[in-house]
């Protein structure tokens, strides 16, 4: 009988351990912040606030997915927000200033994002420049591109005479009263979670992040895989830029400041390790929602926005410690 009880205790401990493992930790973070937020401020669960959270979270979710793909290979992309801002400016200039149709105004920035990603990938793999240096340089360079194109001023409908509305504003609309931006973010998350979990290239991404030398010795094309994740990152960042332009109804060179670091915070909260080879795309997306909820609660409670950085930093360090302790390979 005692053996049965001992086995039951061990079984219960194993269940509890798995519940709080890296796979499920992002869900616990989300549950905790939602519970605390609801208890502190009942207005948190109002439909109006939930819709605002959905829209605000969507952009960080997409950037978090982009960042997670790069970090899973053991690299980093610090230029996400600059790609977002410059792509948004390009979309606004084409649509408002030159009167281009919506499909061109959206397609060109997306191709632009792909090209930027390709350049990043080539600089890292062929020129041997560390991803940190490459993408940090790209961050400042693309901010400069956005400033030159926009001449330092917001590009909005009133920028031309007569006023010309943005024709791709549907990105900021609703489908059955559900924000299109959040719908896109969810689709992006699901697609790339399936990609990394069920495709050969997804397995390669984890293998490179786990041990690049071993992956190369196994015949994995490490350079092409790294280039691919940067291309995807550039595309998703540009997509977020088009969405933001539709949302705020203008393209501005200094928009989305801090979004790259929010994406980094999101992936750490979501259980993605900076050593590479560990974490999930869904976890990164949930981490993005947690980051936005923290900022939202600070706003709702009337606390100075300056405390937002302290709050996220505290949660980020705690999450980072938890990820560091976990040794389990997550696919």
C-alpha cells in the first residue's frame, strides 16, 4: 500500500512539474496578470478595454513571432521597430502622397521588408557580422530612411490637398465585431507555430539554436536557414508597419519606439531562451499579450507611464530566471 501511495505522490509531483514547465509557463504568466489586473481594476474586463488590448497586442504579437524565429536560431533582431516604422512611412507616402491603389501601397512595403531581411541575413552569414551589430546598425539606418522619405513629418490624409484618405484602412477595421489586427496576429502565430513544429525547416531552426556546429555536421544548411528567419522577420515587421499606419492613420518615422524591446520582453516572458533552440511561437505571442496587459494596467490605475519600464523589467528578470533554470528542449 505504501508503494502505491509513494507512486501516487511521485505521479502528482510529475504532473505539477509539467504544469509549471517551460511549455506551460507563459499561460501561467497570462493567468496571473489577468487575475491581478481584474482584482485591482474591474474596468480591465470591460469590453472597451478588451478591444483596446486586442488591437494594441496584435502589433507586439507579430513582432514577437518575428523575434522568436530569429532568437530560436541563437541570433537577435534589434531592427524590428525601424522596419515597422519605415515600412509604414512607405505605405503612407505611396497611398496618400502618390495616390497609389491599396494593393500597391501594401505590397511594396512588404517586399521592402523581405529585402531588408535578406540583407540582414547575408550580412550575418556571409559577411560574418554578429546579428546584434547588424540589426542595431539597420535600426538606425532605417529610422534615417523613414526620416528622409517623410522629411521628418507625419504623412497623413491632410498632408496633401485635397485631403486623400488611406485606402487600406481595412486593416484597422472589424470582422463580426472582432478587430482585424488581432485576427491577423492570431493567424500569423498559428501559421508559424505549425511551421516550427511540423516542418523540416522548423526542426532545422531548433537544431541550429541548440548546437550550430552539430547541426552543420548533420547536413543542415545553417546559412540559408538563418537567412530565411531574417527574411520572415523583415516581412512580419513590415506587415506590422502597414497595420500600424492603417490604425493611427498616418506614417511617422519615429513611431513604434520601444517596440523591439517589447518584443524581446515578450519572447522571454513566453519562454524563449536567448541561447536558442528552446521555446514556442505561441509562448512568444502570449508573452506579448502579457507585456501589453502590464502597460494597460499602469494606465488604468493612473500610475505614471514611467513606471511601466520598471514593471516590465521586474517581470522580465523573473521570467528570464525561470527560463534559465529550465533544461528541457521545447519544440
